[in-house]
């Protein structure tokens, strides 16, 4: 099994202080339910006297629209008696619609939260108000209300790098157990070198390919990951290089993509993409270079090849990969950005999202040793129970060929630490997504 990267020791106390978003406690931001003067319009007729209603919503947490989720608030109101003469109406964040009777005195409606609704959308506690018309009054009367929490979204991406060597069934099964057990989507970075070498048997090639196709069929993303093994480079029609290298191996695995001219980088990327498509995998749109080593030329080549996401970058405090110093100057906790055509570390106009790997490299970790990274990750997000005032993303990386029992437990601890913040459990604004989904969210 190929030697993987050194373990990432990221217990940085400054990260928690410098990168943690300031919490917004429910009730401390503007309440968006309208004052009586701004209540729904009325006309002649209506109820003789107000009727109280108990108001509930289908969930507590909602996030700002991001292209992945179109927040819909389903409201239920149970009135003390028949309110039909009062034409009951509900308002949420400036949106207004009539309630519809469901059964007896239970009424409901669904509203879509849109940034363009009157008054806009503001993070914090947002009132859900039910109104009714009272005879002789020019304004609607509040029958009942509740509140939801509206937050900026926070994202976690778990990525898996095939290295171009063999991954055994037991480790692949552990990977599946983590993903399915925690209900976490995968971005699987396939390495097409497995098809250009005799070091990976036809049986393992078939097993890994079938595994990857199975994950794709379940909705996981399949991206492209390249290490510049000499046999892969020859298969692409180029002369392989063995220097510079971060470990002095001599087989090209530890030679960065940046060692090749930009035109040859494009050839190597295109060749890998073509191999994937020829073997029945979807055309990849996310890319990662081996060793987390990249520069502006590499990003230009990847963007020119049609990729929409790169996830090669790491923060400047990431331990160097062997002999090659890190080319990245990004701050700890660096967030996704669109890089410059001339400077991979600066924002610019490349049609490509850079998603830095700031969530940890799980290789070599145990449940105990991964705790500092868990704390650093949680420090980037809003605390449990508080809305996020700005969107944030964390990308972590593992290698399916190395996930034995010990690393599996460490990964489950790392990903499971977000349980109290998960959107799919109506506990907070954190969603597990793929890199392709992250690109959609950050494209807005």
C-alpha cells in the first residue's frame, strides 16, 4: 500500500479565536413579523370577535436560499373554532398567503422563502404570524404566532482520494459503513492510474471500479485525482519526470503536477478524464492534485479542461509534504474562493471554485489524536443553537485504501462531531454536501 501523506497536526488555538463566527442568539436579531399597521389588508365583513390559534411549523431551522435548497415553511394553525369568516392569512419574512382548511379547525399553508420577498431575508429568529379579519376593523388581527430560525448555511464536504494503487475490500467496506451510517455524501476522487499499471490486478481494478460506480449510483460525486506515476505519464504519451519529488521514491507518485509545463498538465488531466469516461464513470467536474501541491498554471489547466471545482489548496500552516514546501499562503480556516489566473492564493476571475482542505487529513489518526482537529472544525461554525451570520465550508480528506478500524473510528468521530448542528436533523444550519453541490451553492 502506498505511503500516504503525513498526519495533519492542526491543534491551533488561534484558529478558534480568529475564525469562529460570532454567534447570533435566537431573539437577538430583528423580528420580521409585521406590526399591526403593516398587517394583511382587510375588507368589509369578518369575524365578530378574534379567534385564537395555536401555530406550528414543519421544522425549526431554515437556511438562506443557496441553489441547493429552496426553503419552504409549512405552517399549521389550529383555531379554537371555525375562523373561515375571518379569511385567515399567514405571513413569514414578508411573504403572505391564505391558509387552507385541512380538517375541522386545522388550517395550513406553505410559503417559499425568497431573498426578493418584501423586507428581504434577515438571519435570526423570524416570526410566523397568523392573521384574521374582524368585522369593523381596518386592519387584520393577530390570531397566533410562532418563530423559526433563519441562518446562513454551513457546509461539510468529505472527500476520498484513491491514490492509483490498490484498495482492499475491507477498507472500502469501512468507507461505506461510515458514509451510510452517518448519512454523509461522498466526493470520491478516482485515480485512473489504476488502469495504466500492472501493480494493480485486474480483479482489484474491477472491484474498485464497481465500488465507485455503486457510490455514483447512490448520488455520490466522482472527481479526478492525479499522482504522476511514471507509468501513467507514459500512457498519456509524455516523458515522465522523477524530480522534484517530496519523498525521493523514483516512481513518480511523489512528483507534483506542477513539475510539468502547463500544456502537459492539461494533457495529463484530459487523459485521466478520458479514461474515466471510457470506463463508464461520469465526466468529473472536481479535481485534486497529488500532495496538495498546485499553482496558477495548474488551476488554469484544470479550468480549461472543464472542471468547476479544485480542492488542492491547504492553509499555510499545513505540514509540508516531505521535501517540497507548501505553495499555499492561505490563512487557517480559508474559505472557498475563485482564484486568480496568475496567483493561486489570491481571489480572481478563474471560472473555478477553490475549496481548500481545512477540515483535516484523517490518515494516521485515532479517536484521541483527532480531537484537536474536531475542535478546530467546530470553532469555524456557529455554536450549537445559534444561527450563522455568514456561510462557511469545511472540506476534509481520507483515503479509502487506508481506512482500517482505527482510522474509521477517527473519521466517525470527526464527522459525527457535527451531529448537534445538522440541518437534516433540524438541529442547525450544517449540511453535508459534495464538492459539486458546494460549487452550486457558491455560484450564487
